């Protein structure tokens, strides 16, 4: 498809060139002087709805389910649903000012969700998109350019800047120096590198660091599932869609229930998943080596682990006899899973720390999950969602209410 047009603007004499994917012309002085809006302003809702409509006109969207999901998220009805939950009487809020977003390199559409949070909370937004080129980024940028051509959306479009530049670039220091909030998506080392760049005294960072996710399946209920292939498809979406690189992707599978039920459930679950992976996924040769190396490392460091025999390298299953407190250290991508049979969710208490982000589940009642959290009080786990929903974005992420975090209360007495 046609790539979005970009303009290269030299920021300052001591800066390398920065590629502006959106807008075509950018006035930094005017951008800095613009004022914040109230959260969920009518302009922000109408703009996002227009973006959703424009994205759905693109015939290429059918090839990118992550873009289609993003377009669905931007719908006016969906945003109004969030607004209804957010609205509180007698509280006056405005955006904090300029948000500098640094998107992760491995999830193409993450930059757009981060942008939504900044827009809906009433802010101006500078978003550094991945330096790697993704077709999804071009689709979204092209749609934004088309929306900005309509006069009624031009003023709101001017509150957005999408930039791309190499990692070692002084632009990060400049954007950091003018921001009110800096949002950093990435690994621990990325956050450490970005934090070298100073931000103003009243500004602060919102960081989304390396996290570890897991999945719990009630085998007793799973074997009665009438559509087990749907659960496998949901799990495939959670894991293989982003090569198991996303922080939301489970690496550890917890099986609950009686032993004979678990064995039957595993046979059905992994069998259905294998058929999907064989049809849809191509594993790179280097990954086969990575999986073997990861297993050797895990086998040497942990006691009594065993690899389940599988037809090929598409799925690796490592059976654990115990839950090691550092199990999150032993992971690989592209379909590498550790499995453990637990008597209850409370066995997870000994391993869950601040590194743990998402618990996906099947066949577990909501009140059981609430009891686990309220009684175990784990330091980690910020999200508990059904299998197939781990990548679904929400305005509450990693324990942050992003609208509240990115806006400020003005107290009037």
C-alpha cells in the first residue's frame, strides 16, 4: 500500500533530523503554547470516531486484525462507555499538558493506544513510534492525515505529533525537556536509558516495564467445553500473534483440577492449538535453536523438569514439578510454555512478585479470582482476563488509571 508521507524537520542545531509521520507540517512553537482540555472532551471523542470511520474505509485493514481492533476501540459508542464510567460530579479536571510517549518496538499498534490515552485525558501528544517500519503504522498515519484534511478536525489534529528517529538521538532529550508526563513502554534497560534524559521538576514518568504473564485453566470444566477450538484460538491470539513477545503473553500455564482430568484437558487443548499453529504460524530456524537453549538452561537450573514430546518445534511444553520463585527468568518466544499442576490458585502466592502482569484464565469463577487477590494480596498481577483477551487494551493498564494519571484535579472551595 502507499506509505504515509513524512516530513523531516531539523529540531535544533544540536539535533539530528527527526522524521515526522504526522502531521505533514509541524509548528513546535504553537504546539508548546497550546492549552490542555478537559478529559473526554467532545472534540476528542468526535476526532477518534472520525479516525475509526476512516480506518474502516481502508481495504488493507482486513489483513491486520490489530488495526481493526484499534478502529473498533475508537468508536464513539465505546469511548462514551468509558466516559460514563469516568464521570464524577464536582471534580474539575484538565490534561497535564504535553505527553511524550515512547512506544515499544515489538507491538506495532501500541503507539496508537498510548496516543488515545493522551488525547482522552486532555493532553497534547508527541509519540515516538517504533523505528522499525510496520504496515500498521502506515495505515493509521494515512487515516490520520485524511481526517486532518477536514476543516473541523484540523484544530484537534494539531495536538498530535508522530515522530520516528533512531534510538541514539538527542531528540529524546529535547522532547523530555518540554513534557509534563513521559510515558515509556519497553524493557527495563530501555527505561533506564530514557531516564538519563531529564524532565522538568514537576513532570513525572509513567513506565511500563518488563512484565511476566501466566494462564490458569480449570481442567474439570475445560473437558466439558463444547467449543475447545475457540479457546485454542483465543490462546493463539494471546501468544503467537506477537511471537509471545508482548508482556501480556502467558509463558506459564497452570492446570487446576484432578490429575486424570488434567491429562485429558491437556491433550485436547494442545491438540487444538497445534492445528492452529501449524496452519497459521511459521517458526524461524533460529527460534528452534533458542528453544533448545532455553530448555537446556531451564533443565540445568531447575529440578526435575521434563520436555513433553511434540511433533516439531511449533510448540514446546516443559513440565514442572515445582514452582521456582525465579520461573519468570526461564522463558522463550514463539511458542515456549512451562506447565504446572496446582491444587489451587493460592500455590501461585509463592512466586508472584511485581514482575507479574496479566493472569488469563478459563473455567474459574469471578468470586474465586476475587478471593485469591483479596486473601493472597500478591505484589504483582494487575490484570485478570479470560483467555483470548490479554491483548485487549483498556484505559486502566498495569494498575494505572491512565485518565486520572494523565490529568490533574483543580480544587475549588
